C-alpha cells in the first residue's frame, strides 16, 4: 500500500510538471493591495440589491441597456432578452451593450465582434478586426458611443478568447486593445494596444476623453480625444482593491466602475513567480484560485477621485458584478454568471 501511494504521488507530481499548459507566464511586480479603509472602507450598501429575471431559464446578464422603457440583458447562451420577450440571439456571448442615436442596440460580443441590432431584430456586423493593423477581434468586451456616433470599444485579448480569462490572468501579458469604429467610413482603428485585459469603456459627456479599465493591472486609464493631449493616455487611478470590469458614465460627471471581486492573494503573491502560476493551471479548476463572492462598485470622477464606495461581502452577495449603469436615480447591475440582473437606489 505504501509503495502504491508513493507511486501515485509520483504520477501526480510528474503530471503537474510535464502536462502542457498553453501559456508562457511572465513575472511582474504586483502592487500591495490598498487597505479596505478610508475611501475603500467596507460597508453593506449593496446588501439589499433587488434581483429580477432570476427564473427565466438563462444566466449571466453581463450588461444592461434600457430604451423606451424596455430593459435589455445579454446572456451567457447568446440570447439578448428584453422586457417584452426574446429580442435577438447572437450565437456568441453578448457583453457590453449601448443604444446609439438611431435606437440600434450596439453590442460588444466576445465571439462575434461588434454588432448593431435594429428594433426589428435585424443585425449588422460592424467589425470583426481592426482595419489599421488587420488583427482580428479576439474578445470584444465593452463599448460606449460619442456624440458624433463613433463607437469606442475594447478587445480584452487578441490571444485568448472568451472563457480563457483565467489563462490570461495567469499568463499576465498585454494582449488587449482600445479601438474606435467610425460609422461614416465603416472602418475600425486601433487606438492603443499592449493593454492588460482591456475591459470597460466610457466616453466623457463632452467627448473630450475615454476612460477604460485594465482588469489585470487593477487600474483605469484615460485616453484623450480632444485638446493638446489628444491621442495620448494616462493612468487616472491605480492599484484598485479589486478587478475592474465594465465602466459607464451617468452623464453628470460620475463614472460607475464594476469590480468583479476583491483582489486575490494567490494572484498578487505569485506575481513574481510565473512557474507557480503555470503549475496552478495544471490543477483541476476547482483547486485553482477562485473569486471571492463580493459585490463591489465604485463611483469616480474623470480624474479618478472616489465619489462613492459600494460594497457587500458575503456568500449571498450579488456577484460577480460586471456592469453598473445609472438610469434616473437607480443603479442597474449585470453579472457574468448570476441568474438575474440587479437594481438598487443610487447614492446621493
């Protein structure tokens, strides 16, 4: 029996060491997570999120969009559901969604690319690659639309596709991009590349800049569209206490940032130990680092100052929160995996 156990242990060790894993992780210096005090002080504001559409047979309403009193949610199975029934099936994974000035629903679909769906449910593909560098979209993620109709959107990764974000965070290489689609010329241009999982996108009310999240660097950047800094970018907030996902503007100077979960000790502590991260990916998924159930959203201004800090950490938290949008005096929440979307009164 002892020999059998020793042999089994040897097999397990050899499996961990030799089984191929499709990543080449790099060492990086992770900043020490900020303390959950001060502007990040723990609270239970999100404890009483009201949940809707929890029993409609679908899950993962990653983002929410509202038009003419009807709410739209994009699900894990590709279905976009509205308040009056099924709206459209992308046969992909709809993530960020925003209505344009012509009432078309513009969707960042992780698999299908950037698409437009009119009110009859007729879809048009806007972009599947960047015309400026001819690189296909690998993981179309979030978007926002400027007043001139240009659509600014993110490609989280041109190396790893939807469902491979766990691999992306373990490898920690910059495969993301910020892009713009011009409806007048019908062309797509890459504005920035080498981003660490480019995610949420929000255009300022005056169209002077775009805020975008880099999930796996815990930061938010600003890309200038106007002025002497036009075409350049800068970090407006760094070392966030969680993984930033989508970001949206309420049109009044507040940008709502969804945080997928709080920081993960394993990810931070193995930042400079790529071999350990590679070994971890060889483990069964249930033994790999898991996100903590934690509802978390921040309201910031255009310079990265914290205006609102909304949290609730418990097993029954509505999580992971992947999007926050303000309509009137209420916040609407989307989630990558939850069965329903949520709503709560916005803080004053």
